[in-house]
C-alpha cells in the first residue's frame, strides 16, 4: 500500500514535469513547465485520494464487524433449530 501510494504521488509529477519542460524548450515559455508541475501535483493528489478511498472502502469498521458477526450467529442459530 505504501509503495503504491508513493508511485501514485511521484510518477504523475515527474511525467508532467518532463512534458512541461519539453514544451518549454520547444516553445520558449516557462509557463508550460509551471503548468506541467501543477497538473502533475493535481494528478498525484487525485491518484492518492482514489487509492486511499478504495482502501478505506474495503475496510470494515468495528461496528460493521459486530453487526456482521451478530447476523451470522443468528443465521447459525436458526439453522441449528431447523435441524
């Protein structure tokens, strides 16, 4: 998870910075480099946010776990009464 978070944060910044620098050299305006860095930062935050959101969505809170265990116990109790 930590490695994926680092990759999601660094790769977009580096790639957009490289593209921005290439455009700056081609067209001579420093704004391409600055824009590339800003787009890379926004992309990095977006990727990190999505990774963390997906991770937290899969996590079960203590209350959810307790309710799930209660429901499973009720189902097992109902099945044993039927037998």
